[in-house]
C-alpha cells in the first residue's frame, strides 16, 4: 500500500524517518556530546545568562517539535495495531465480530464492555483456582 499524498503523507513519512533517526544510538551520542561541549564551554563564557539560554532554548525547541513527531508516530502505530487486531478477530472462528473497531465507541460503551470482560476474567480465574495444581517437577522427572 502506498502512502497518501499531500502534506499529510509527506508529514507521515517525515515523522517516521525523524522518529527512527532520533531513537538511534547515534542521535543519543550527538545529544550527549552537545551537552558535554556546552558544559565544557561554560568557563569560557563565564557561565553567562546567554550561555545558559543556548541550552535552554535548544532543548525547548527540540522538545516542542519532537512532541508532534512522536505523537504522529504513536497515532500511526496505534492505528496499525488496531487494524491487525481487527483482522485477527475477523479471521478467528468463534471470535465476536462485534469487537471490531471498538476504539471508535464512546467511552461509556467501552466501560460497559470492559466491565463485562473483567467479570468474565474473574469467573475464569476462580475456575482455574479450583483446578488441581500441576507439579512441574514431577513431570520433568518422568521425562
């Protein structure tokens, strides 16, 4: 599947690449080296307000821009994961197709479904507690 065109497609591609690069060991090394260079130059600039503003401004701008890059990447990752889960639900016989696209439901409906599953999980855990425990050590000795 190709990426959609226009500014949205361009930004998605750009955000993916920037997120990939900024998460690399090389990016961490560059950031660390920048902080070290900044700290070492402190005495040369007499630890002036301007010297401090350089690091403050640089980190603030980077953080501000990275928020949007990371959020875009997270949104795409979340959407892709939901599509994969929807496909699994659709493909598995016995799975409830009503579970498809749950993320689009209002919060109240999601809470009701969640409560149903919490109750179901509690019932299954209670059944599991009543079952005899399997002695793994005894099984291993038999092999």
